[in-house]
C-alpha cells in the first residue's frame, strides 16, 4: 500500500465505514460531540441493508416510529444528520487499514481514496454488499471489458449486442434503461440488440416496470430469453474476445446467443471482506467489542451494529443506535483527552442547538 | 403488608413500573415476545419526564425522528404499543415489592392494587414524581382535609374560601377549573372565594390560560395575591381547623388571608422512593444491572432507563430503548425456559406481524 501521507489523503477526526442506518446515526452522535465524519460505503447510495434488502418493506420496531419502510428510515436519518454535513465516499470499499506511529490510522478505498483518520467506526453490518458473480468458466478475464455487474458507460453500449442477465428489479431496470436510451431520438448509445436472459419465465419486479418491459418485448426492441449460461464462445486473440454465450433453456434445448457485452444483475450479497484482515479480534466473524465503549481490540477503532458481538448482542437497528451513541462518547474522550465529555440534552443544551443549527427556545 | 394472594390481586407475566418513554417501549418489546404487561405510574397520565418536564419542548436525538416534543414522543409510543393493549394503573406508586417462595413477586401500589408478577421491570426514571410540598410549620396535620396537592372533589370546594398556591401552569389551570365550575349555572361547587397566591407578580403559563385568568381577575371572580405563606392561623379544636394563612408580600407587608382550603400546585419533583428499599443492589442511588440482560441483583427483576447504572451508561432515552429490548429478551428466556428465544424481525416474521396486528405482505 502506498503511503497515505500523500497530498490527496483526507485528514479527518472520524471515518465511518458503512452508511447503513447505524453508520448514519453514528454520524449524528459524532456530530453532537462536535466531531465531523467522513463516510465510506460499498453501495452507490446510503442505506445499507435498509436500501438493498428491504427498501419497500415495513419496519415496525424503530422506537416511536410506528411503521416505516427501509427507504423511509434512511431518508429520515439523512434528514436528521444533514446539519452535520457528512462527506460520503460511495461505491467503494475500505480495502486497507493500518495503524500509524502517531496513533492515527491510514485507510484506503478500492477507488484509491486515502484517509488519515484519528478514529474509525466500523458500521459494517453484514459486510460490504457485492454484486453476485456470474458463475461461468472463464468469465473472470472478461470482467471490466465485456462483462459488467452494473450498466457501463453508454459509449460502451453503442452498437453492441447486450445481454442482461437476471430476473429481479435490478435486471429489469437495466433493460429499461437500455431501451429508453435506444428510444431517444439521435441516441448514440443505441445497442444493436437488447436481450434479457433469466433462468425462469417469471420475473420479479415492480408492476409498472414489468408492464413497460412487456411493451418493449412486444415492439421487438427487447428480446426475452429463458435459460442459463453454460459457457462462453470467444475468439482466439489475447485477450480473447467474447462473441457469444451458450445457453440451456427450460426445455434442455441448447443454443448460442451472439453477445458482445454481458450485464449481470443478480443481486448483491454481503461480504465481510477486508475487515477480517485488519488484525481486530473476531468471534464467529463478528468484531469483538466492549459494551461500554464499543471499541474493538485496537484502541481508536470502534465498531457498531450487526458487525459486532458482545454479551447479550441482538442484531437490531435500535440496538445499533445505542451502540453508536456510546461509541461517540468514547471517541470524543479519546479525541479530546483534555476535555471532560459532558452528557448534554438536545432539549436544553445551547451548545447542541448550535451544532444542530436550531434556535434555543427563550425561557418563558 | 397483607398477603397479595387475595382475589383482587392481578396475576401477570410482567409488571412495568414507570410509564415514561422507556417503560412504554418496554411494553412494546415485551409484546413482541408475546408477553403482556401491566404498567404502574405515579403520575395520572403516561409519559413520565417527557410529559412532566418537557411536554412542549423539542427533542432532537430520537433516532429517525428529526424533532418532536416530549408529548409527541409519548403519543408516538402509545400508538406503537397499542396492539399490545397494556393495562395502565396510574396515579399510584408501587409501594411494596417482595419475592414469593414460588419465584414470583408480590407487589402493591399506594392505591391498594395488588399484583403477583412473574417478572418486574423497573423503568423508574429519576423516580416517582411527587408534588412539591408546601413548607409551612404545622401544615402536615391539615393535608387531606384542608390542604391538598391537587384539586379535591368539587363537593369539598363548595362555599369555601379556596387559596391556590403556585405560579405555573398547574396553579393557573387549577384556578381556571375552579372559576369555570363557579360560572356554571346552578353549580353546587362554587367556592365562596378563589384566590391565587404566588411569591412573584409574574406567572408562567400558556398565553391563552393567562388571558382567561386575567379576565377572571378583572371580573372579580378570582383574586390574585403576591406573597409567601409565613404561618397558619387555626382554631384550638382537635384536630385544629385551619382558618387563615399569614402572608408576607413583596413589600414586606404582612397580612392575613381567611382560608378554608389550600390547593398547593408547586410542581413535582422526583423521588426514588420505595425502590431504594427493595434490597436491590444500588450504586449512587442507581440500580446496578448487567449490560447483557438488564437484570438487577434479584433475578426476575429487570431495570432500564435513567434509574440504572452499568459501565458506560448514558441517561439518554435512546439508550433506554436498547436496554428495554435486551431486558425483554432476557425476561422471555426466564418466562419460557423450555423455549429458545429467537431473534425475529418485524419486517419478515409472520409471528411478529400477528402480534402487531398487521398483515404479512405476500411474496412478489
């Protein structure tokens, strides 16, 4: 790992790894302590499991919120933390973390962003969400050139025979985006052919999206195939060029689909990933923390939410909120060892009102 | 203490002491465990500190609730726990608690209600809110006959010279209630005279209430006096009869106010009270609990919220929510030792949906 001490490294008091609900509330509690946070998440948007796994499903056990969807919970938390203006670094994982001699930490993301952080908060949930991989022999060598796990830049799509693989919202949405781009007058991103391949005839997606897809299939703009990829056909060059996929259908009939570009939208699955390699004490792949400070075995590195274990731990969002709160108190004591960390109330503290950007009510 | 094993004793799985926000959320978490709760509180309404100390003041640190008043927080929690239909026993304190030989607990309130509870949850906050006492020599002997800490039954007020003491909402509201009762045609509760006594000329209450008071003072229905009670004038009988109070004004001028009945509305102050006498381990007047189960030194008696101490404890409502959650899991394990206590999610569990009275969404 190159030294993080380069001009581009971001020097910060707190780096929060994970922008799920607990990571977001960590930002809030750090904000109340006067500590600004940088936030890194593997997903392209904040929300973690709430967005990825149950965006539109109801949650009933957030205290004082009778019911909200995962998406609504994230929207509420984003509004709540807005006064603290966290900086988000999305679509990238923290791939490396190493302690420095000065007590701070060097961190680097998969996108090459470096940080020097005085404290680190791992709100990693069940791990970084990674696209589920297409399992076909020899596919790895094409990833990033002819195989993608999300829609590549439009320029790469123009004139290509594009095969979207998957049967849920993400796959349907990708096909609709391709079709919409093709439909635009004078579009330069028009693929030569758009095919959706799913192993079953049934797609699972939002009704409106399915209706639009149906219309595109009826008009011949989109082709829908039922089947699974058995193998790749490729040219002999170096690197080899992907030219087609061999598909086996429901009826065991095999066929070739001429293909220049595969976009696999098979959902995501969480991976604990690099976190397991940072030398922090683990127990059954959970980070071991103490229930008073939520600090890991490395002082200055805190951990909260589903990624941690301690006696009595329950993987509930509301427990993560508590954990993030105590972690913020402990971190504030570490960051400002010369100042007592006072418990102040948002109802009455002029200092907290100032941080929150709200008026302190006048005494009646 | 008489045996609680009388016909009127309520036999229950869980008794929650304290109807503040944490006590209310305790009911919710017990409900998710399938455990019904009885709730006792010293105040006449649920809400605890949220209602008594900051009903109309903003709270900013409830996760996912950008801002709400104390009253709104309580209303939200009451809606959330409604599916579990807790039974409230308000305006009474748990005055006695004793373990039974069968592992359950005998409890009795100041109103004489007895309980036999299999588990107890002390969500006692800063203690039971008690009316602040009027500090005047010899006043104790009149309490309940001529001195009250809230408005007595209308029959007691008829034809009396009533002195309301205090300068905030409760005192003003009491005077307005007396005035309204006097104004009703054919009222039998009309006092002979209504006087409000406050040590300063400035009253602190809601603007509308102050305006109505002003009108009653202008019409001569209510008299307003500035001063403090120095002593009581009373007859020689046994018990003696209170006849007047001696008052000293701002101007050091002393005077007598003929008085049959005093209603002191001086606010409330919390008292840990009987809880301290139940043999539970205390540390600086906080109940000692473990941070995994939130159980006190007596198995089966749990404690949560501001009344507890453990390493790292912060007196924040959101921490109490977490504590109540882990206490409910621990209690469920104790109440149903033969069944594993599973962590289920309100988003996905048909069992929790049934308990909450909501429909389980069909799979798409």
